[in-house]
C-alpha cells in the first residue's frame, strides 16, 4: 500500500490568504521605546461607587483586583486579540480614580522596548480592569456600564506620537455637524 503524502502546510501569497487576514511583519521596524496610555470609565450608582471606594464589597477589594486584572490582561493581550504581536512589556501602571460620584476612571500606561506599539495592551488593560470591577459589583448594581474605552496617547514608533485632544475627562468625541 503506497500512500501519497500531502504537505502539512501550504504557503499562500498574502493577497490570496482567506479574508485577507494576516499578522503584519514588523521585523524590519526599528526597536524603540513605545508607550501608550488608555482610559475607561465604569459608571454605576453613587452607592456602588462609594462601596468600591470604601472597600465594602462582599468579594473584597475591587481597586486592588482591578489593578491586578489590568496588569495580567496587558501581559496576555496577544492571547485575546488574534493579530496582536506578543510583546515583552517593560511596565504596566494602573490607576483608578473617582472623579464623579457615579464613575470610576481607570487608566493604564504600558511601556515596552519593541518593534511595534503597545496601544492594544493599554486598551486591554483598562477593559479587563473595568470588567473585574463589574464582576465584583454585579450583585448590587445591574445598571452599571463600561464606557469610553479609548487611547489617550501613544509615543514611539515610525508613525510618531499621538495625543487625544481634550484629555481624558472629555468623554465625548466632537460633534459632527448634521446635514438638514
């Protein structure tokens, strides 16, 4: 019995890959310090925010849990976002503040010395931190919402720096004039 062996893998040119999905080749990019700062908001009842701030939740310290969730998520971003390169992160800094009685502001600053940026890691960090708080409070507040997940700034790379106009306290994009 003779069997014809099939190749295990067939290489296809980039233009013919199914759906055009591919991981970008960053091998020729220069290694440089990359930073990104992202933010998110968790909106909840003022009593829920008070209990978070005062460490009065049945599940424990939501602030510490959110910080840890954000750091862990940043480190695992390439496992969550399909085409994201795995990066050796230099640091992840998480901060949570209570700017308004009904809102937790979450920020992450991620740094890496790499060939590609760390925007996705920062965005993943704030999202995971918000989800951790949501999980810890869902039994007492079903109207919570996670809002305004966005990149605030990035530095490094060949495309230059980016700084969002208006800063992190501006929750809305500028209004677009509507045609009548």
